[in-house]
């Protein structure tokens, strides 16, 4: 394990790999309805696509805050926005706790959850089945836990649960056993090939897709981050403010949908739902950005109270 740790020291890359196309951009703008003078909190600002569009409509101010846990993204945001807004290198749960603790509120909040194109395209980040790289998958290059640690040190029982719950993997037991048998597993291609042994024959998506999703969710604590942040986002919304969340898989969408349903449109609720059904990408967007195919946008507004 020690040997591997050195491999995962800060893999910070230059900002030239910023080819991330924001998903559902026009839909986000239509639902958030940014107005001049409003404040904005972007919890997953990435390479600034959504932020740029929205900040150009509301005006730049240090009261608007852009958060990302990825060092490359944060560096890019700092270059792009040059101190005209506040940029935080943080996971969004910690950032939300900090901002709520300071009593801050925002008119517009966006969380475009998940990985960015540079995460998937840069082999050294170890997220991709296609590009061979070290088993890493950390969105935050300074985080302690990597995919290598999960794959090579979790017990067979822990791996089975993780694959079943985070990957919805029907062959969780078999794959967990194969992983343990083949340790140490060092690279994304090794992992993909080992998992494929559990799925002989043809399958439309790569048989390791669910395993990669499950490990990535565990490494980045993705579901807990979302579940614990939603109440904070509600409290960070100013009266009349709008919150939009874009998710990329059903586990996340379920958490968002449930929270919005349980906290809206009843006599004592603070929120009202703006999207009866999730908004998804149309055919034109899918042609230029296939990554948008699984994106689901849900939004709520905070009810203005009289007095
Ligand atoms: C889909 S990209 C966002 C792209 C961005 N909206 C844009 O237009 O460029 C998701 C970003 O969220 C970040 N991210 C994901 N989960 C996070 C979390 N829990 N806390 C902070 N950042 C997170 C990732 O590092 C990544 O840069």
C-alpha cells in the first residue's frame, strides 16, 4: 500500500485540458432565471461553463462563491474569474457547512454533480475504463482514499456490499471474490479485464461499468455528500431563491427527488418544486455532448414569506 501511495501524490495538470462542455446550459439558465444583482453559489463549478453564463447575467461579485474539490478545476476557475468572485477548494458538504455557519444566503444555487470530462479523458486520474491509468478516481487529488486502496484493502464482504449498493451490480458476490483473488490490482485496464471475467459473452455496455461507478462513489463518498448537503442547500437559499441540481445516475437522482418531494408544497414547507419531471437533454445537445445523455435536472425555489 505504501508503495502505491507515492504514485498518487498530487497529479495536478495544466489547465489546458479544460474541454468540458456544460450540460443543460440553457435549461439551467431558464430555470434559475438569473437577474442582475443576484448572488450565486456554484457547488461544483468545474471548468466554469455554467458559472460564466450565470455570472455574466447577474454581474461579478465576491459575494458569489464557486466551489470544487478538484485542484485543476479550482486553478482554472481562479484564472478564469480573476478574483471577481470567491473560489473555494473544498468538497461541497464542507463548503456548505462553512457558508451556512457564516449565515450566508444566495439567490441562485447550482450543483452539477459528478465527474468532469477532464476526469474521464485524463488517464492519470484513473476514472476511465477506456484510458489505462493507475487506480485513482479521487476527484480531490489531496484526498487520502484512492480506488487502489478500496480495491486492494477492502474485505470481500465490504466489496460485495459496495458493488451491490453503489453499482447495483447483479454479480456483486462473484466480482468481489474475483477482485480479492486477483490482488494486487494496479490499473484501470487490469480492473476492467478482471471484472469482465464475471460476465462472459456480449454486453452492450462494458461489464465493468457498474464496478467503476461503485468504486468511484465510495472513493469520493458521493451519496453521503449529496444526502447531507441538501438540507444545507435549502438553508443557504435566500427567500425567492432557486436551487438546481443536475445528477448523472439514478442513485443520486433518487436522493434529490425524494428530498425535494418531502420538503415542498405542504403547509409548513419552505420549498416549491419548479420541475414536475426532471429536465433531460434534447437531441441537439446529445449530438454534440453525449455525456449529457444521463443528466437529469431538478429544481426548487424557496418560498418568500410575508413579513
Ligand atoms: C460535471 S462537472 C461540473 C462542470 C461545471 N458545471 C462546468 O460547467 O464546468 C462536476 C464537477 O464537480 C466536482 N465535484 C463533484 N462532487 C463534488 C463534491 N462533493 N464537492 C465539490 N466538488 C465536487 C468535480 O470535481 C467536477 O469538477
